[in-house]
């Protein structure tokens, strides 16, 4: 069972990650629209992102924000709808965060690795 202070920290972390995600999603959509209007193919996009530190940092931040935000939300939904709380529930949402972090990190690496 979490304490009110821990719940407050999780609430704060989710709100901060939501702010980061809002900026990342907006920038990502702008990049998609710009690439589409420029007529770039997937191969041309990958050629531009290979070895790009700014792309790696941007999408790395995006992945970390997702890995923070989504599992906290899933934890809260499970607690409210399923009444699933406690150490087992916490272990599952921590595993979900690790899964998002690893899968997202692999995707970022695949796009920007030289």
C-alpha cells in the first residue's frame, strides 16, 4: 500500500510527464507533416536520422516520458476499476515501465544508430 506522499509524487510525475509528452507529440506531428509535404520516403527519412544526436535525444526524452506516464495511468486505472493495489500491482506497473523503456529505447536506437 502506498502512502499519501508516494501517491502525491506519482501524481506529480504523471503531470510533468504529460507536459513533456504534449510538447513531444506536437513536435513529432510537425515533423511528420513536414516530411510528408517534402515528399520524403522512409528510406530518405532514415538516411537523415542515422547518427543524429538531436533525434536520439528528442525521441529518447519522448520514450522516457511515455515510460513514466503510461504505467502510472495504468496503475491508477487498475486501482480504481479492478481494486488491484499492493505490491503485486506495483510490480506489474514497474514491469510495464521497464517494457516501454526497453522497447522504446530499441526503436530509437534502430532509427538513429549509425
